[in-house]
C-alpha cells in the first residue's frame, strides 16, 4: 500500500535470498532491502542506516516482524520461547527506538495503530 501511494520503502527479511527476491519483484519502485534479524541491535541499526542513506530519513515505521511456534506451551522449548520473545517484543522495541530517535531529530512522527 505504501509503495502504491508513492512512498519510498526500506524493509528487512530473514535471508539474503528472500530480500533479493522481493527486490526483484519490486524493482520498478523506490524500495531497498536488507537481510536483518530485528532482535539483534546491530542488524536494526544497519537497517535504519540504509533507510537514512537511501531515503534521507524516516516518516513511518511498520513494525510487523513476528513469529509463532504453534504447539502447546508445555511442549515449547526454552529456546523456542526466547526466540519468540526476542523477535516479537525485542524486535518491536529496537525498531521503535530507532524510529523514534529519527523522528524526534526531524521534528515529527506520531504513534498510532494501523486501522
């Protein structure tokens, strides 16, 4: 939707191959991508540096990375639990923190859920 409305978009994916495929499919549009793990601070900073370099800043954050392990809680391993928390919560925190810093510096930005 953002691309259709004329926005420039920077995104991340789980692997170089998935990012490359998306970039090929969207090649005619203003889009950049990077393989990144949103639960890793350095990966998030690299993603936001790419957005800074290519788009000159940030106006919108869509923090939609997430994963789920769909089995009974009693069958979850601690490693599965921690990975889920890291991606779903820490990832949202790290991306939001990076976005908020940029939006503050540019004098704008607002937080609200997508309707």
